[in-house]
C-alpha cells in the first residue's frame, strides 16, 4: 500500500500536543499545531521548544517543512482533515476532571469543512466520547467520525513511546472509516492496533495508570513492612518481579508517585467509581498509601534531629522524576511546604526543575548547586533519583554538612558506605 500523508491539526501545544504533532510530522503527515497562548506559539515559531523532552527539539527542527504552529483558528480549521484534541484536563475542585478546554476545542471545530475525524488524545472521564459526539452533531459536524486514541507516553521518553508503543488503542462507536483513517496515520509504527468501543478505550487509559500506581503503592507498603521486619525491599521485589506473570517494572519503592498523570488519573477513576455508586476500596488505599509515603522523610528527619524549627534542610531533586523539569504533584512540593510549616529553612537543588510562581513556598527556599546546598546543612533528602546524585563525593559531603543526616527517599545510595562515611542514613525499606 502506498503511503498517503494526511492533513492534521493538533489542538494544544502542551506535552502531548507537541509530541503528537512532531511524531505525526515525522511519520510524513502535514501538521499544524494550534494553541491559544501567543507566547508559546511565538516561541515555537522561533524554533524554541517550551518543554524539556529528549529528542523533541530535533524532531521539530528536522520536520519544519511539515510542521507549523499557529494561533489562528481559521488556519487550523482549513488544515484539519483530522483534528487531535490534546488539551489539559486538570482536576476540578470536586476531583472530577475539568473538561472546559476540551469542550472549547470541540466547539471551535464548527466550520472545519474538510474534517473527517476528531481524535481525543486528552485523558478524559469515561463517557466523554458520547458527549463529544453529541456536541459535534450539534455544531454541524455529523459527518466527522469520533475516535478515542489514548496516549501511553511517559515524560522523558515521550518521543520514543509514541514512535514505539506497546499498543495503539482506537476506540470507536460505529465510525469505522474515521477509525481506519486514524489507525492509518500510524503507518510506519510497528505496534498492534487494538480496536474497541469508545468507553472501553477511555477506561484503558485510566485503568493502566491506576494499575501502575497500584504496583508502586504496593512496593511502598512492602517497604514499610520491611522497615519493621529488617528485610530489604529491593531484594524482595527484585525476586518477586522475576515471576514472568508479574515482571520487574514499577516495583521501585520510594517516596511516592507524582507527576501530571498518576495522581490525577487515579483520583479521577476513584471519583468515577464513587459517582457511579460504589466505594472503590483498592483505589482509595492506593491513594492513601501514596499520601502517607510522601511525608515519610519528615518523620525520619525528626527522629534524627528532633524539632525541625531553624534546621537547614536540603531537598535534592524537585522534579517528580529524573529526566524532566516537571514539578507537578512532585513529592518535593509536599516536603518543601511541610518543612517550611515546621519552621525549617529549605534549600533546593535540581538540574532542570524550578518551581513556578504558582508554588506558594517558592520564594521561601534557596536554590544552589549540590555542594553549595549541602554546606553547613543539618540534613538532606534525596527526593528525585537524578543520576548526578550517585556521583557526588559523599565522603567529602559528610565533612561539609553541619550534621551528616541523609534521608534517601529513592534508595539511590549505598547504606553501608554512607554509614562508613559517618552519615546518619535512612532509606525506604532497607536495613
Ligand atoms: C505515566 C505512565 O507511565 C505513562 O504510561 C502514561 O502515558 C503517563 O503517565 C500519562 O498518563 O500521560 P509519567 O507520569 O510520565 O507517565 O511518569 P512515570 O515514569 O510513569 O512515573 C510516575 C511516578 O511514579 C513518578 O513519580 C515516579 O517517581 C514514580 N515511580 C515510578 C515510582 O515511585 N516507582 C517506580 O517503580 C516507578
């Protein structure tokens, strides 16, 4: 079959929109990415990529013939044979996802004369597809098919995940032509295409993230148990994960899961269950374990230092995981605000992440290089497992700190050696 490029408009130039747009251009399609933020669009037009994502900048640069960025709705609609919805669905005050941006994009499609398919990439509650279908009919787009196509890309490896996914999920309720068109856009990617109804496709996304988060909360619960029994959780779970029915992934104990997806999606699934009349006990426990886990370093620091008032505490890592500058729902945000509330003074180090103005504690902390941050400090917490931290000369750091106290929230450092160098060293589930 000969390859036929399609004209695609991606609505939303956030993480998902940029990765989707760049990867579709890389696959040979003609892509316009539309956003309503003038600063973001101007930056992209000038060749600047507003987010850190390995490989994305190069991919955008090498596809500039086929990839444009615009503020202009008319240009976006004229282009749209296929329209991707890639906007945020943040949690609202009630815990339900806020779909206002999704509805505004769907409404704005009215007048897209060549539109054949609308693809939902944003993570949305189960049942959103039916509402979107009704809205498309209402705005005169009954001829455009609706397709749910959830994304499973992780930050820091999004380009790789898009181009080499484990599966491509396509949800359709009778819009087979549109579904085939969207599946066809992925020509060149070697992955199974799994087709199902829209509600099931919407559920796959939330259920996948909830199961991954469940594994981590399980690992953290086992770590807390190991702390009491004297076993080593890293050895236990490495052996547990060798069972081919379980696999080794997402079993690293730490100070909890964060980011823009797991907290939001597990809460959304819990909310959907509660709204439909049953209490999802397992999901609630998965969230509770995580909330407690994120605060674990505080107790460790109090055990080592007593009252935290006036203590200089260093947070090593602010991003929710290494390889990204994203601090959304990062354990560092919980720790920084708790430490400040306890009267501690907080210094932070991170190679990429900087808290935006939205973090109320941001102006109360000091930012420094690792050694600078640790000098004269009373304690340090490894919050993000940045590989740079494993390369620090910890023997020298023991001399630099006022009190050599380290709470390793990611089991990154070697307990025996840290103790040899004179540290009061605590980690998660390791003797
Ligand atoms: C996650 C999923 O992995 C993606 O498949 C999904 O597409 C994405 O959410 C999304 O919904 O968009 P992401 O949030 O980028 O991706 O990050 P992960 O690498 O999955 O890590 C999530 C959190 O779990 C991090 O805070 C990480 O530190 C923590 N984690 C991960 C652990 O504590 N232990 C582990 O073993 C693995």
